[in-house]
C-alpha cells in the first residue's frame, strides 16, 4: 500500500489510491462514487478521480458546513418536540 503523503489537486487518482488516502473500504468507495459524494470520470471503463475532489471531502469548510446543517436540524427537532 503506497499512500501518498499529500494529495495533489491537479493529479488524477484511481479509486484504490483515493480509498487508501481516505481510509475507507472498497464498498464505501463504490457507494460514494455511485451516490455522487465524490465526483469521478470514467476513462476506458475505469473511474478516475481528480485530487481536488478528494480534498473537498477532507476540507474543513465541508466539515463546518455539515455542522451548520446538523445544528439547524437539531434546533428544528427541539422546536417540534416543544410544540407537543
């Protein structure tokens, strides 16, 4: 297993390389590709992923965005429960 020290935004990676970097299973990577969580391109029947797409997944901006959505859902749930 040759995990790159750093993902290069303009380099193209295979799903296995991306999987090794993200430390996810093969089935999780397939699910991420199928659901469009990670954007990939098919070249000669095989997926290829830009490094920038991998970096989006580990970006602090994405993490803070997810937290904002979670916080909003939590607040709405509390409001709905209080109305009962």
